[in-house]
């Protein structure tokens, strides 16, 4: 050990007398970080030198990083001697590396953890082959560590959680069993719109619905039926004329929102399972209101008897609905002017019905004036007619279906009276079959082989249940419930050092599928070949190619980019009425971010695409928001961007811009901090507790830049805001939903915007002060988002370093530690030739010591 390291080590040892710091820190840092000044809450003279103390170690790492990055001492202070700085950092790095390496050898990088609620739901779904199970909502929300729900430091287990796991396991087993025992009548059945009270009941006006826009209307072919609408003719020809009945429909010019919520409620899924649903409908054109001879013609009120063929397709969202008003999106389709039959393959839960929402149509809400359809013109307005839906299912290759075989193998089932399960399982030897089935189930459920004794650990529970009067099926489900709540099932168990093959199989599957390993991974683990680099790479490719990798794409981006919060912070109804109630826009925005990351993996696209891509995934609504050439339809399409577009990359996507706003205003501080941490990998410190947040002025008198300029005069705020604010200012040209803007919106002003919101109310906002987007990042100036993106994209290695760090937390449950940094650089060196392709980075991580060890 060199004399320099010995000297520094002596200074870092715990002292019994007065604390000591190194000469380098004394000369360059203590002036601002002693007991008197204590800037940033840091007192170097009191900082423990015992690196085995986690908090002290973390602080010394911050000292190292701030010094190495040139953040400290501040630029206004004299710069340290370069030779002395290099020597000090080298010695401190050696000590930190040694301590962190010792910790990893002794304890491992990660902390033992349980499955989070997403993983638990997927695990039970895969085990029971029951993709409809909805279990995560039964479980408490998981806490986070390092921005993900994958760390044992956050995933604790309480008495309440165990009770919820029991409830979830019982519900999952019961649903899987009941839905798979006996084949129901799954033949195709047609449900006509004219049979649905929610469609036909709205043809009649009441004191709660006096507006024609919120009424439904009957059609035959492309023509209206005034007599039917007035109740002077039968609602339907019925079975007497099947051909004419197929041409009958019911139309709307209003979105599916109270009080107009037509659904095919006469269909309720008889049991959970896979269904094939056909939907027949078409767009129409509804004529304008006619002159009454009294006052001006109110052309914006539809004439529900003046119906003709539609002038364009209408995009639609299909929901599975559990009454009352619990909606689950199951598809997006388009209905053309000619009768259109769309077919979707879906998984439905027992009792769900089907609801159609025409996404362009407005959703009238009470306001300052009578609601008016923003799509109405003096020539009329668009409408959508639904004729019928046809449902086939539940569909399964054989009956009893797969979940039953998982639970009871080939034992026959029978109906029974008095059991909540409604069925029992026939057995000639209950004890023998119970033991056989339990061993079989445990081997399927547990990720690691267990002893023969452990396999039958819960057999006494099953026998006790039968002795107390439970049926064989009830008793077995009781034992299976115990298995699904046992530590061997709930916990991902890893020992310090190199992972064994079964632990590696589990880590790989929970990384790329968010669920346990399948039979092929387990077989390779049992054979002891999964650590072979070629085998491991092939399995990584297989998992990425499997549809289950969508779970990884969705969950990883939902936490990395905070997309799971996209449904929060609804746009303000006064400032942003053009976004208010636009569920399709929010859903499409989140889909875009998922599709973008999936494309980056599929195409092994360079890491710079995170901030500056030449493509987007858009549908009609997103293309309109992004001011791109028209795109038809509700489904996302990959579109090449025009040159010099502000779009491309995650930072300018609607979902990201929404989650970094509050629905009313945008904040460069929030967006800047988001970019620093999520894109640049430079997490800013939390704000001082004594300093209030800066609230943008919705009156439009002062810009947020002017407010922050004043805020930065506070010494306690200046150092951080100098780094945070500029990236946020680059995004100020985007509003709370990601629309491009040149001016702020305000409730007061002299330049009112003219228009109608999706709620049918007149715009109440004004165009206020101009947006200013200039700034500098690390001394590099930019004037707008285009220049900012070029600056960030130029440092491809740092973008790749950040994404590897994010993936490391997600995959292993632990962040990149000090001793892990050289391993990350190895991954980056290997991926450099391909400009840090995202698929290459995933392979690099999986084959690294970070992934292969606890």
C-alpha cells in the first residue's frame, strides 16, 4: 500500500478526539462545510470516517462524485490543484472500492425480497394458465426504492400484506377452478343495439336529458327512422326479418360519458376466459338543426331524423365494463362509412360486458353556457351507429380447460350442492391423490427444487380441512393457497456470491417477463447449463422475442419514465378544455412510450434515440397533437418525422410531458429534475425543507423564468437550480399535455382564445406571456428544445450509462454501487461499436457480474 493511501486511511479511521480531514479537503472544502457554515447540510469535520457505516459511506461517495465532476468547489471559488485533486480522488476511490467490494462479497449487492404485486399476479396467472386473473388490485400498493418496485429495501411484508396475499391466492384459485371445470355454451351469440336499454332508452327525452346531442337515434341502413324515434313504430323488426334486423342500428353524436353511456349490457361474460368479439357498425352524418322561424338557426343542434352516410371513419375504444362504470380498455378499432365488422380476441372476466366509446366525440358537461358539440358545422356533424356485437366463448382447446389440469390433473369433476365452488373432484383414494397433487403443484409453483419433506409441508392442512367437512376440491385449494403464500413462493431467494442456475433463471425471467421462469428455463437450470454464455444469450433472445416481454417493456417504462402516473393530474377544464376528458389521448400517449421502447429493443437502436429519434408512434389523435401530417385511425403507427421536428425521443412525448406537469401549469424545476435523473443519470438533491416551492402564476402576469430568477438569488437554492432549471426551460415550449406552444395560457388577459373544448364549453383562457426556452447545459448554450436535444444526444455514452443503471435496478433490485461502476464501463465498452444499442446493453447487463451475482 502506498504511503499516500496509508495517510488517507489514517484520516478516515474513527477518531476518539477531534475529527480530522485530509489536507485536500481542508484546503478546498472545509471553509463551506464545517460546523459553522455547514452548506448543503454537510459538515466534513463531523463526518464519520468509518466506511462500514452505510450513511457515512454514501456521503463519502457524494464527496468523491461532486469533486470529480467539478461541482465542488463551486466555480466561483479557486480551482483545486489538478495534481492534488487527482491524487486525492485516486486514493479515496481505492478506499471506497475496497469497502464496497468487501460488502458485496459478504452480503451481495442485493437484499432478499418478495415478489411485488405485478410479479405476483403474473406468477399466478402463468402457473394456473389463467390470464384473466386480476389480483394486483387486491394487494397493497408496493413502496419504491431507487424509483422502482424491485428492491427488498422497500418490499417488506406486514400482517396486512399476508392477509391480502391469502385473499389474492384464494380468489385466483377459486376463479381458475370454477371457470375451467365445465364447458359452457360458447357458441357465437349476437346482441343487437336495438335490444339494449342503454341505447334505446336515450331516444326519449327527460328532464335529465333535454339535449338532442345527448340522445340516441335509430337508423335503418344509412337513413334515420323518425317514427321509431318518436315511438310510433316498433323498435325492431325482430326475428321476423333477420336480414332487415341486421341493418337496424342506433347512433350517437356524443362520447360514451354520462349521461350517455350506451353498452351491450345484455351480454355478460358467463365465466372468465378468452372470447372472440365481433363488432358491427358504421359512421354516419347527422344533419344540422333547421330554422324554426324564431331567432337564428341553431345549426349545431343535430337533426336526429336527417341521417346519411358518414364522411370519414371514426376511431373507437372498446371497453370491458363491470357495472357500475369500472372500465377496462380491451381494444381500439375504426368504423368506416360502409358497414364495418371488427373482430378482437380478448380476455374477459366473469360478468363483464362491452361498451363502445367514439373517441373523437365530445363529452358534454355543465358550464357557463349550453354545451355545444365542437365537431358540429353548419352542414351537420359526425355520428356513429352500432348495429350489433357477436360474442363467441369462452374458448379453450379442450375441457376441462388448462387451469383445471394444473390443479387436479386428470381426475374427473362433478357438480355438487352446498359448496361455494359448485363443483367437486372425484377421487378413489383421497389421501393418495392429495399427496400426489400437492407434490405436483409444488414442483410447478416453486422456482427452486425443494426436499420431498417440503413438498408435502401443507398436506396436514389439506387433510385437516377434509376432516372438518370440506370437499376434496375445497381442501386441495386450501393447501394450494398455503403454497402460494409460502416464503418459498413469495420470496426470490439468492445467496451471496455467484447465483446458482435456478436463481439465475429466476432473475432472467423476472427481468424480461416480470414473472417466474418457464419450463425451458427450469430445465436448463436443472441441467446446470444456463451459465454457459451462449446458452444465456440464446435464452435472453428467446425471452425478448416472447409476447410476455411486453410486461417488461410496460412495467420498466412505467416506473423509469413514471408513465403509471399518466392518468393522474387531469388537465384543468378552464385552462386546457381541449384536453379535458380526453381519455383516448392519455391512453394513446402512454401506448406511444411503450411502443417506442419496444422498438428500441427490437431494432437495437442506439441510446441517443432516448432523446432524439427520427420517428414516433402516433395515431390520429397524437398526430394532431404533434402537428404532424394526418394519420388515420385509432391504432398507433410508426411515422418518420419531418426534418427539424421538435418530436422524437421520450422527452417530447405527451405521456412524459403530462406526468411532469400538474394539469394546470408546467414547472421547469419538476421537468428539469426529471431530465437530470431519468435521462442524464444525475439525480439532484432534494430541496431544502425550509424553502417553499415556486408556483407558476396562472393569471399570466409573471413568467416562471422571472420567478425562478428571483428564486436563484437564494444561496441555498442557487447551486442546484443552476443545473436543474435549464433542462426544464428547454421543455417550456410544451404544455401540460405535450402540445407545442409559443405562449402561456392564463385565466386573465386581453387576447381570449376562441373555440370549444371536448366538454362542449367555450374556451375561457387567454394567450398570455411568451415562452422563453433558452439556457445552457454544462456551459453549452441552447435556444430551444432542438438545440438542447442535440447537446444531450451528443454524449451517447452517458445516455447509455444511465439506461444501464436504470435497467440494473429493475433487473437486480439494487442500484449501481461504487464497486459496480467499472463493471458498467465494461458493458459500455462492449456496446460502443453499435452506438450503445439498447438490445446490446440488455445482453451486456445479463452477461455481467452485476447480473450473475447476488
